[in-house]
C-alpha cells in the first residue's frame, strides 16, 4: 500500500542534519523526495567519517554512516545551483513540487532565484520550509547556527551535566545533535500544517524554522520552572528537577535508572529495598517533600540500591510496577528483545553492492506504515532518471548540463 504522503513531491535542498532529517521522515511516509547536491562536494556529511559504508566486496565507500542516517528514501540529483543552468533546472523542479526544504543562510538563495519569494511566483501554492540557526528575522538572523552552539545559547547545556561544585562538574552537550533533530521534527509538523492549509485554501506559505526557537521551546518543564518560579534551573546531573528519586544509581555490579513517578511507586520501592519506614517519613511521603529534601533522601536511596546486583533490582522492581531500567550501550539497545520485536534495525540494498543499515522510522501507522524502499543514494545517482522523468530532458541535454558526470 502506498504511504500516506505518496501524493507529495518534495525538493530537498538542505544539507547536514536538520533539513535532511525532515526530508527523510517525509520520504519514509511515502513522499517522492528529490535531494539536490553539489556535483563535486555533495552533502557535507558524506565525508563525515569514519565509519564509512562498505561496498559488496568489503571496501570502504565515500559515504559516511552520518550521511546514511538521514538520507533514506531519497533520490539524489547532482546540480550546481551557482551555475545559472543548474539554478534554472532547480526552479523547474520546484515548480512541480509541493514542498521545498532548504537550510541556507537567510537570503542565501535569493541570488539564484531559489528563495521563497522567487519560487512562489512559479508555484503559488508551494510550501517552502527554511531551516536556519536563528530564523528569518531578529538581530542574530544572519548568524550561522550549529547544533553545539545552539545547545549552549538556548539554555540546554545550562541544565545538562553535573553541578559546578562536584568533580567533573560543568556544562555538557547532549550526545547526539538534538537541536538539529528536534528542528527536523518540528519542520515536518510545520510542513504538514501548511499542506493542510493549502489543501483547504489553495494557498502556499513559508515555514520559518530556527534551531534556537526549537531548542528553547523543547526545554518544556525546565523553561516553565523558570517562567513560573523566576529562577533559572541549574545542572543536576541525572537527577530530575521536579521528581525524586528519578535518576541513575550504582547497584552492586552496574548502573540502574530508577524513575519513581508517584508516591505509590516510592512506597513499593521502599518495601522492596527493605526500608518501608522511608515511605512513612513525612519528609519523604509525598513527591513535593522528596524534592525539598532530596539532599537527605538521595544518599539513603543510593546506599540501599548499592547493596544488590542490577538484575535483582530490575526483576524485583519490574514485578512491582516500579519503573526502572539498565543503561545500555548501543549494541545492547539494538539487541534488546523489545528492539528486535519492534524491528528497529532495518537494512536496505545499496547501489555500491553493500547493505545500508539504519534505524527504523518510529511512526507506526496501522494502514499506511512507513516504507523502506530506497537506500541513501550515491551522489547524483538519480540525476538522469529524475531529469528525464520530471522535465523530459534528453540524455544529451543532461550530459551538456552536467559535463557528462550525471548518474
């Protein structure tokens, strides 16, 4: 069965992560996604290795795992938009598209006639999504914005890491580029909202996404804690600002996450730990009390948990309905029976002759599930195919445009 977005044509002019992440999600859901890349350099992330994908004979290709992670279900067209002929081809492709995604600097595409104002002349109902560090206006609009920078500037790193007064304390970035990824997710939401409006009114629009905006918005309860309480939250390591005990603890032979979410769960934990009196203590009987007295309670909980091995805790707490879990490395996470049952690892045959592994799309739809049809493409792999199919160009015209290097 065709995917739910099989009626959509997407032109992806973006590079690196946030924009390509949005394009991959749309592709997983059935959209026909054309990725336009520079004919020599391609997407920057093709070279962001090692590790690099291996071909059918075990030799390294030029495509890094980073590129593979965010470019599934796309066709690659190699065009130089700085060449007027290349820019004209992109305009023609945009005129046939429902969505354009780009992450150039503000007004960076205007000189090529590929900005929103230029393209809506040829395609009035176009949904055009721009992804930048700081958005289309404001004093920082022209600044480049990279994920690491944004995690710091938007406040995420101020609440990530250990407090300054403990060994190893200081701000820490999240271990994956979450500002980019969250912006890609919000971009898809914005694109789908704009398409819903287009389908009702026939009007296209410009979707303006900024990593800074998204990261600040995604601080959720931490941002609300500041806005309501007037006090900027600090770093608590693995602890939670509003729930106690809710952090990582060392068992007798490994680390465990204990995620007590209510008073009943805390009481059951105390009973299993052999310390039921803790739940009766008025300082700890409610979550609000536990938060106020975390400095007293947390060391006691840590002492109790350290007395038994990890597997004992996991079994006992799980049986009692107390949320807990191990801290898995990625090999263990992918090997977890739940990950296997949900099919969270996918593999696609790659044009190099090898196999491109990837993580499954987490969106589960009972009638129109995500598709896994196209491995991340070679640079320019589909140039001839797309330009013939979409624009009716001959092979001679394409060779003249690409200097005979078309895929």
